[in-house]
C-alpha cells in the first residue's frame, strides 16, 4: 500500500469522470481514484459489498459526490453516510452542476464538507478539481479511523 488513501469519485457522466481523472493526474496526486457511477455503487464500495467486498479495509480520503445520479442520488448518499457511525466522519465534497439553492442548503444541512459547482469552462473545471483534490487528499488531516 502506498500510504495515500483513495479518492472516491461518484459521477454518472463519463465525460465528467474523464475530466476529473485528467485534472487529478495533472497535479500528479499519488492517490488512487475509484470512480463509481451511482449512489448505490458508492454505498456498496463503502460497505464492502458486491464487487468491493474484498477491497482494502480503509475509508477513502474524500468522496467527490455528484448530486444528480441514477438509482440513488448524491443527497440520499450523503444522508446515508452521515447516519452510519462507521462513515459519518468521511469528508464529502459535493461536486455538482446544480446551482439550485435547495440542493446547496440540503447538502450543508446533512453535513457536506464542501459544495463545489462544476464550472462549464474546461480550464476552470480542471483547476477547480485540482484544488479540491489537493486540499482533501493531501492537505486535509483526517481524524483517526477509530474516533
């Protein structure tokens, strides 16, 4: 193991996944990025279920969570994470195209650590993702897993 925790990216748009991975790789982050396509898959990953049942027993450094996803949206995922004692301290950054005030308000009410609206401009999108990735995966100090 490299000592760098995983970044969990929950995004159903393949182009946004590709752009996010490109942005993070441009900054040469050593963290592995696991991309999942919907909220159900996020919870399977976090709870070691399905194809993730044999993954390393460690929470990710941060979850980059889109709001508008199929099967289980990002707000439902955030709610589930904050209500699970084993997961409630995980940093969750809402990385979304939604500028809707009710979404913003609800995410913060549920305990989102940050809310980042995806810029439409390619260069701005890359820069925003780089900054989010560096802060949450490198600079931010996580509490011990046993807390």
